């Protein structure tokens, strides 16, 4: 699907770290490749597992998490509606995940100071996707598979394949911020 | 059975089977999640034409395209298909038959969210947080009104914006300036978190819970529509607040621009000599609602 963002860069996911740290707050980017999907309940489980010293069901090192919980796919479709959820609710759990190698996040809305500090420390980037454009964004998703915590339903961890998925850099690896 | 009294009731009361309510709620759950009301759609398209910031225009174009894709391909407008909020105005001359009304409403939600491929976003307990799996229960506000009709309004609410709604218990001395300040502060805090452009519902007066319900109900009024029954100051306040909100620069998706809200709708109610309650219900651009009268 044709994306509307005009001044856009094209990047692959998982990111090449060299490319990632070149991005500046305000840059529009279209992403192609694979992403992890996790939101509130999955983050809570990640966190509890780490506190018990257990391994996570997926490796986050070098990966990107899209904060999202889709609607069920209609028969024959890859996914349902699939726009971003508010990132700030994941703030409590995020610094720990960044320290484990998570290198980018996609959501909407503001992040805490702790998350921004952990992002600079780990040279990570936070992107926003357009909130409330779930039908449109679903057209940029070419595959979706549940990879952990299936019992969480809409909050299960998924692996998505995306093509030209439009995002904008809200917070860059050097600490620059759009909001 | 067969007494004079029951015969009189039958004459006076219009009977409505609650199964009809179930059926209507089911249909509305599906329709509101795929298509916005005409006033909302027009407001979005109008804003996309008027927005002066390039980035803001791009976002509004995406949102207009999103509405097209949603309608044409039957993909929900937003993946957060909301918690179902149902306003039921039941005429006092109506006799509801065929079962439990609350259960009938919840059954409509259950069927609508399943058959419409909508997301189940409700947990059974706020602390334990197990997903109920069928998006029930709905939040139901029932009112008994004169007449023999039942008016059903369904307004599913996403929580990105619901989380940014606030109640301010102001002092009478805060007056209209205090109200403006409270609304503006709430909108600025909501910012990019709540998917602007917003529709801002404001409830002024009543008590703690009454003002919240007024604010929610204000979202049901068409954007830009005046309400002749309200005191004079309300229309001016709505216009002024809309202007101020659009001067914040938050813009579509919070990425900058002059379309931060599409409308401000205010409802008022008498209040106590000691109080000035103000509730601000923030709704994202996916302001979904439909009303049917049985
Ligand atoms: S705030 Fe509204 S548009 Fe944004 S994700 Fe929630 S329901 Fe969708």
C-alpha cells in the first residue's frame, strides 16, 4: 500500500544498529522486515519471568517491539486492525528490556524520563505510528504469527512481517525528542 | 392471572422483547466499529483540507484513508474496538419481556464482538485482569423516561483516550476561567497519548458522577451542532475552547499542527451552592456512536 509520508527513509527491521543511531527525532521512516508485538500483559509476564531468573520465550536482543493488540483476522486475512497502543503503560518494564538489547519500540504517546535515559544508555529509538489508523496500517502487514503467551489472546506475543510500515522518530538514540 | 389489573397493564404497557435489544446492540457493535457518523467523517475531511502544517496534513490524510479502508474492507477503524458503553432510555410505558435486560445487552455485545471480528478488550477484574473473552460486561446507563419507546445508544470507548479523561472539582469562585483552564490542562496532558484530533466532551455541574456522565453524553452530540436548550454562555465557551485547544499546536497524532480537536461539546446541569464540578471526557478521532429508537 502506498504510504503517505513524503520525506521518508526506507529501513529494514531488525535494524542495522549503525543506521538506527543515525535517525533523528522527526524523521519519517518506512520499515520492512520483521517486528515483535507485545503490550501490557506480555510485558508484565516478561518482567515477572526475569525477576524469577527465567529465560524469556523470545529473544529481544537487537529486536523491535511494536506495542499493539490486533482485532481478530477475518478468515483468509493475515491480520485484523493493527494500530499502535499508548507506549507509556509499558514504561515500568521497558528500561530492563532495553538493557537486555531491545533496540527500538513503536507505539504512540510520551515516555517516562527513566525510559528516555535507558534509551540513550543503550542507543535505542522510539517511534510513533499513527494512532487510530489500524485499518490502514494492517495493509502494511504481510504475515502475523503468535510466538508466545497464546493464552493472552489479543495480548499474545506475535512476530509480524511488515512492508513499508510508516513510522516517525519520536525519541532518537542521542536523546533528541519530538514530544 | 386474568385479573382486572393484569388486563389494564396490557392496555397501558407496550411490550418489547429484550431479544430485539440484543439484536440491535449486536448490529450496532459491528457497524460503529467500521464506519463513523457522517458528521465525524465530514469533520475529518474538512480538517484535512484546512490543516496548515504539512506533517499534520499527512496524518489527517492517513486517517481519512484509514476510514476508507475500514469501510471498504470491513476492517475495524481502530484495533481498540473499545469497552461497550450503552445508554438505554426506557419509556415508563414499556414492559420489557423475554428475559433479563442486562443479560440481553451483554448478549448483544457478545455476539457483535464475536461475529464482527472485534477485539475483546475487557478483563473480569481490574486487579486480577483475566480477559472475559467476549468483551462483556458492557457499561450500561439506564434512564426511565416518559413514553413507550426504548432509545438505545451504543458508544464503544477506547482506553487510550479514556485514560486521559479527568474530573475537576472546582470552586464556584473559579468560574468560567477555571473551567477553561481545567479543560485546556486536560487536553494538553492527553496530548499525543490519546490519538488527536479529539472530540472533547465537557460536563459542567451536577455532582461527581453526574458531570462525568454529562461529559460522556456530550460526545454523542454531532460535532459543531448547537443545542438550543442550553444557557447562552455554552455556545461561546465551546467556540472559545475549540480555538484555544487548536492553538496548542499538539496537532494530529500529536505530531504538530492546528487540528488538535474537531469539536468541543458541553453539557450543563444544576449543581450545589458549594461546587463547580467539571468533567472532561477526551475522545479520540475514532468517536464511535449510534442511536436507535425501538
Ligand atoms: S485512543 Fe482511540 S484511536 Fe487511539 S488507539 Fe484508542 S480507540 Fe484507537
